[in-house]
């Protein structure tokens, strides 16, 4: 009963404007400590992994700030091509003017990842976690394991 009342109320709410996602420009800047991948480039969409869940960013997105978690970020360019990047951590800023900045601690194109090297990094991180003697060392090693697991998963998908 409540859901019918809510649905009927929703139908009668006036609409004040529309969003034109496909036509709106979205200036996108994406960089790591060692490389700039995009500098105010016009893109259609970017999907990012964050600690609050993975989400897509389109033009006219609500201004937000999010922390990246290790994983794959997908950029949908204005010409229809798609590029995927591994990001270890970082920050996403979505501004009121539809510009988006992503600053990653470390980033690389998926095609650049070496699966055997990623597995080696994971193995070493797991060894460090199992042999850690202090809480601080163990916490650092577990973070390295989380990043390495995401790196292996990204390398397998590429």
C-alpha cells in the first residue's frame, strides 16, 4: 500500500529540467606521480573503483570527492574508444563545472601489465604479511597484498 502511494506521488512531481549527458562536455584530467594520461581532455564517461563502491561519472555528475581503491578504471573517450587503467590508490574530484580530476598514486595502462610480475609481487606481499611481527608491519603488508591482488586481477583481464 505504501509503495502505491509513493509511486503515485512520484508521478505527480514536476520535472524541472533535463540532463543532456551525451552532449555535455566533461573536461577530464588523469595523472599519476610519473605520468599525465589526460589533461583537460573531453571524454564521455569514466568508471572508477572507490572505497564507497565502483561508480561511473558522466557530465553533470553531482560534485563529489572520493578515494580510489586498487582496481581498474575505464575511460570512455569522446570518439567511442575505451581505455582501461590500473590504479593503486588516489583521489577523484568531480567539480560543479563537470570537470573531473583523478590523481593516482600509481597508474598504468592495462596493456602494460605483466601477469607473471604481478603474481610475483602478490607472492612477496603475502610472504611479508605472514612473517610480519608488529601490527604496523602487518597492516602495511596487508595493504600491499590488497594492491597486488587487484593488480593480478587487472593483469588477468587485460
